[in-house]
């Protein structure tokens, strides 16, 4: 495993991190989740990314990881960097969502109970709340660190201006923002285009990319139809067959051929492409099997891109 420094902090994160959004809830047998976690840990994937609401049902992924940690990894706690988040809908009523002090602190307490942990390494505000005063949200994050419930703070999906305000506030309060989490992949380059990526680097924060494989589209998964065990077939909550337009399939096929010329799978090339940006600390991959996860590590074998290769990839994508 390659470990990258997270911004200007003391923390090193693995180039590949493991996400718990899918494959850790009611729809997946516990043994399958356990095999993925064990394979990840054995491969040096020390960073696990969760949220209060990952499931289904909300909370299920934290409960499952809590059990796996207790059963299998209790003596390895200090080798792991565990993140969770709050701010999306979690429980009914006025305090179950968004980014008030009330929601963030109560939600983290619930997460710690489900994870059976005394603290998480990283706690995120999962989305920007346009109504709650920013100072209320940010001071709650600072106080969470001071209370020892999280070692570091991150923000996810915040618009640029609010993120820059957060970087300044958190630094002034001696709790610098460790990391920004945003969607970045070959099909969604918004953080590059809108300066979110560079702003994080300028502030000394790392950047971690979620859905780096566009939920499986940037792999060989859908080249020949929709497999019965794929996300589109068995858990289409956030990705369904409408995403597989003929045009998109053509682009995926062209990218797949181009990756083959580089001696890589499409998934490995898609991850390497994200990681070749110097501001990127890590990519959070999802995996439905240990084999898938381990195949993704191949991205580290051919991490460089020539200018001609980058132009060729841009050309394929811009033809969509
Ligand atoms: N901050 C946020 O708001 C936010 C939002 C979304 C996600 N996230 C984080 O990012 C993590 C990753 O998101 P994601 O699950 O969408 O990531 P992804 O890596 O883009 O997609 C994962 C899916 O791709 C397929 N896949 C992975 N490796 C493959 C391979 N080698 N060959 C073929 N198919 C492969 C699998 O699909 P199949 O299931 O079909 O096998 C897998 O479930 C989440 O778990 C979560 O931690 C954060």
C-alpha cells in the first residue's frame, strides 16, 4: 500500500480507502462484509469511511463494522483510521438531520455506540446546511474534537465559499480541517472545475474522492449487460439502469480499450487517474467482494499518465 500525507497534517492515509455506503447493510450477508473488511486490512487499507445513515437501514453499516471490529480487529484499533459523518436524515423530528450542534453531537454519540468505539479518528459534517449559522456547526465540530470524541474534523459536499470559511474558522480555533470529501471520477470532475480541490490543498487540507468508479460504471461490470449481482440489479437506490445510456456505454467501452492499451483494467486506470492529481490524498472505493477490492489495488502498478494519454482520455470523455 502507498500511504499519502493528508494535506499538511501528521496523518498518512492509504491511497485506497474502503467505503461502507453499500455492502454493509441488510442486503448483504454479514460473512461477505466481514471478508471484505479482512481483505482490506490485510492489504494495508487502514482507512474505513462510514456515515450515520449507511445501511440499509440507517445505522446498519456502523453496527456491522462495530461487530466485526470487536470480533476480529479489537487488538488492531490503533492501526485503523475510522471515519463517520452526520447531517443527512437519520431520525425523525427536527433534530435528526442537517448541521445544528444538537444533531451533530447527538448523532456522533449514537455512531460511537453502534461502532462500539470510544472515539472515531475522523468526523465529518456530511453536507452544508444553508440555514444553521456556520459558526454553530463549526464550533460544534471543534468541541467534538476537544471532547475527545473525534481526533480530526472533515467536511463533505460543502460549496467552495463555505468550505473556505470553514478552513479559516477551524484553523483559528486550533482544529484545522483534516480533509475535504467530494465526488471525483472520470465522469464527474466538478471539484477540479470549481476549484474545490485546489482550495482544500491551499488550506492545508487533504482531499478524498468518493464514488471514484462512478458506482461501478467505470469498471468492466456493465460491458455485457447488467449482472444479477451488480449494484444496478440488486440495490438500485442510487444507481439504476437509466445510467447506462447507449452513449455512456460507448464511452465506457472506449475507456476500457484505452486502459487495456496501458496494461490496466478500466477500474485501475480510473483510480490511477484520480490519484495522479497531487492534491488527492486517497480514493474511497466500494467493493462487493474481496476480489474486487484487491483488483483495484492494481491502480498503484501504473500510476503515471503522459500528457498524450491524458489528452486521449479527455477526448474520449468529451465525445459523450
Ligand atoms: N460523502 C458523501 O456524500 C458520499 C457519497 C457517496 C459515497 N461516499 C463514500 O464513498 C464510498 C464509495 O462509493 P461507491 O460505493 O459509490 O464507490 P465506487 O468505488 O465508485 O463504486 C463501488 C462499486 O463499483 C463496483 N466495483 C468496485 N470495484 C470493482 C472492480 N474491480 N470491478 C468491477 N466492479 C467493481 C462494485 O459494484 P457491484 O456492487 O456492482 O459489484 C462496487 O460496489 C462509499 O462507500 C462511501 O464511503 C460518500
